[in-house]
C-alpha cells in the first residue's frame, strides 16, 4: 500500500498535527543515534561529522570507524527497524514501534554493547524545549509508521533536488545531510571568506559549536517538517552574515516564497512545492534565486558557479 501511495503521489502530504507526537519522539531517537556518531567521530569543519544521511531505507549514520572496525546505524522506515551493522559481527537491531525515548536509549546501548562497541554519549537532548535526559524520558513514546514513511518519502524528493542544485557550484559545499539537532535536511555553500564571529545564543546548542559552524560566509538552504510554533513543513534559505537587502530580494517562486522577519530566512511552504505543476522546478527556483540574491548582495565570486550536472556527462572545462 505504501509503495502504491508513493507511485500516485511522490510528494506526499505532510500534515503536522496528526504526526506531531511521532515527530517529537523520532526527533529524540535520531538524537540518541546521532550522538553515538558524534562521540566516535573526529571533528570535521562545520560539524559535518554530526549529521545523518537519507538512504534507500530511511536515515543512517554512514560508516563510523570504531575500535578497529566499522559500524553504521540505520533507521529503516520501510520495515520499521533500527539496524546496526558491524564489520566485526552480525547485524543487530530491533523493531521501531511505540516506545519511550528511555526505552529506545536503553535498547540501542544494549545492542551496541552486545556488538562489542563501548560508547558514552551526552545524555541531554539538543535544540529542544524543556529537554529531558534520554534515560529519564518516558514522555515521548509515539511511533506512527505510516506517518514516518511519508516523511521519509518527502525527504527522498528533497534530497534528490538538493543534490541536483549542489552540482551547480564549484566552490566548497557541504554534503546534503540531516541534522538531528534541528531535525532538518540542509545543504550549504561557502564563499571562501571568513565570517564575523557568530554571536551564538541558540537554545540547546553550545556557542563554540555555532561559532565553528559559521566561521565562514554561507548561503544555506534546508527542509524542515515544522514544530508547535510553526506547524507547517517548509523549505528555508538564509545567509550568514545576512547581506543588506536580502529580505527585499526577488526570490521565487513568485507568490509562494516569503521573507520571515522573525527567522531572518526566506521560506517556501512544502505544500507550495508539493502542489506545483512541476515540483522540481519550483524547488530549484527557490534554491537558485535565494542563493543568487545572497551571493550578489554579498559580493561572492560568481566564478564559483557552473551549469547543473547531467548524468554521464563530464562538466565542460574551457582552457
């Protein structure tokens, strides 16, 4: 049934209210897994060792080198399992069903220990209101598999378009990755110039992490499923530092995107993309026009740009 639904509607409906409790629980589960990756990985510029990645079954850590071997941890949103794969032994894991964050944390740590992996993580969630230590959280305990599957299907589409957009930049650019702290998919371009020291101040995010992440000028875009304050899935785009006039720039698609003064970001409702005649074109318009506005206003080197990539065809280079 889920496959048939996908074939009829590759950009699925994402209504916040019906899956709110599941979203909040899943957010915290991804933090437990993400903190395992964080604890075992050397720091990479801008915290790129932290995120998860969209894959063929859900979200995963990718390979983590640990104790002479490799381990990866996947959320399988097709069969609804947490899967731990290790170079040193058989696959392990457990079913994703309604369970508290405390139970999820206990089961994951037990499976890792059984796999011979010793890891200690910071037990306090990041970037959430009124955080509860993972071992103590019996409040968040929801899991609606169909809703999670729809969210993953939306991630697949956004991840695909973000990766196409990423091909049109020759400069430093992040992977397309899923940050478990803010629970969003993001891709970031860099001008190559140092940025002013970021003031920090994000709740639940240490200032040294923020300052390292924004050590250089960026134009960033992402996809976020919403929260209680802004209960609608949306695409966003921002620049740091934000150049003068960015909020008044021409950012498409016309009539759908808007500037949020409160967030200091351009926003595009996910529903506007989902219901567009050509969702890919609508999203690429948003990504390209927001980047163009930020880069032009900030005086970026436009030589960092190129045509979007095409499968099987090398990028032309003119000497």
